[in-house]
C-alpha cells in the first residue's frame, strides 16, 4: 500500500471518534479488513486485491476522504495499471462436460421422438 494511507485512515477514524467496529458496522466490511487497511497488509489474510481496493475506497469515502484519489495514489505508487473491464480470464472448459451435455440433449430428443412414435 502507498506510504501513509493506512496511517491517514486510522488518524481520520480516530479524529471522528469511531472504533473499528463502528466503521465496520456502518460500511458492512469486517473490522479485520479495515484493520489490515490501516496497518501493514499481510497478503495471506487478505481477500483478493480487487476486494481490498473496493474496501479501501468505501472506507475512505466513509471517513470523508476521497476514495478515488487514494486508489489513484496506490496505482501511481505501485506503477500498476487499473484492471480493465475488457480483460477476460478464460476458464478452460472441460470437454467431458460438453460431451455429457450433448449426450443428455440427444437422449432427451430420442425419448421425445420415441414417445411420439416417430421411430
């Protein structure tokens, strides 16, 4: 995470007199994730990055900060690009699933034809 963003979040929350549980209840994000945003993030304990960025933006906006600007700072700091909505992650299809589906469709078709005495 970009330097000082976690400290900024924590300082703003404390200035507002809110506990982590208060913020958690208000924005419906687990307190442990908000704490991770304020402290050093341990990747083993965090949900996928897209969720953490969403939580960060939501939390920052809730605290009266500009969530989009904070997300922009992270991308500038890490020199990463925003994930594209056009990026598609193709899941390898299982050929056996296609075979089963075609077989099932064929069986149903045969049953319909058989029951109508076409065969």
